[in-house]
C-alpha cells in the first residue's frame, strides 16, 4: 500500500460521472457537438442527457447554444477552457489509478496484506 | 472520431462511482480491509461509506463481516471473485478511455472536427 492520498480522491464527481465523462471526452475531440449526436453516441435519453449537460454548464465546463438549422431546432454544446482543464485533471487521476492497479497485479512488485 | 462504441458505455455505475471505485481498488490490493481503514483512506463519513459498501454488497462485489477485536466492534470488507472481475472490466474500459484521450491530444494522429 502507498501512503500517498488515494487517487480516487482527485476525482471530481461533476467530471467523473459516467455520462458526463462521455460528454467531455467527445467534446475534447470535436470541440462542439450537436445534442442529437451526443445522445446517440452515449445512448442516453433526451431528459438524461439534458440533465447532465445542465450539470456541466452550471459548473462552467460546457456552453450551450440553441439555434436552427433550416427549420430544425438544434442545440450545440461546446467545451470551455475550464472544461478542457477539468478533463485533463481527471485523466491524470485515471492514469494514476490504472498505474497503481497494474502495479498491484504484478506479484513481483507488490505484497498483498490485510489492513 | 471512432465508430466503435464509446468506451464510457462499458462503465458500470456500481463500480465506476468515485467512492466505490476507491473501495474496490483498495480491496484489490489488500483482499480484506477494516471499515475504519477505508473510511480514513477515502475520507468518507460513516454513513457515506456504509451506503457505498451496501451497494457493493448488494451487487455481490464485496462481503461484509462484523465481529470484535477484543471489546472493539469491527467491520471487515472483503472483495469477492465477482468484485475482482468487475474491477478488471472497469480498468480495461478506463485504459481504453485514457488511450483515446491521449491519441486525441496528439495533433499528428487526430483531426478535430465539429459534428
């Protein structure tokens, strides 16, 4: 066991939650995505996706813009600079967690003990 | 963008939730841990830790044993085989997510486009 703070303590629930992590990682690649693209890629309902986007927008991690494409109403979601930073912090914490897991899987580098 | 299912779709909320991921990764190293050890390492309240352990126990991912050490009541939490498997599945999904994130950070390997 390491005496360092456990890496899950670095996770922010706003970012770590499954659907929101999905939204942020997609936006990290695309910059901006349409509501219906996020919905189909992440297999969420309208209501569910709407609530998660609201949480992210309230945290300043995404910006939402409503408009029309022709007559069709559309909603675009854009990653903010704060969102990009928050995702990078989460990814660093995930990498630390995965590295610790891999280390504990290697019997040469780890002793198992009951605490 | 990849056409593969998004890696966050592989996450199971029972395992992925921040505190529960912490509990499982600690138990993966220790096999069994005492309630108060988990509480201090993960900086949770009694009530909060108790609820997360209940969710994991209901999912068959941990077993709980109550007893005494001298006169002091203690609660031990042990990872089950199903818990070990579920954590390994989560770790594979996290690795895929981190790899995709790293790839998108490399401008030579990724194009940014709006969808």
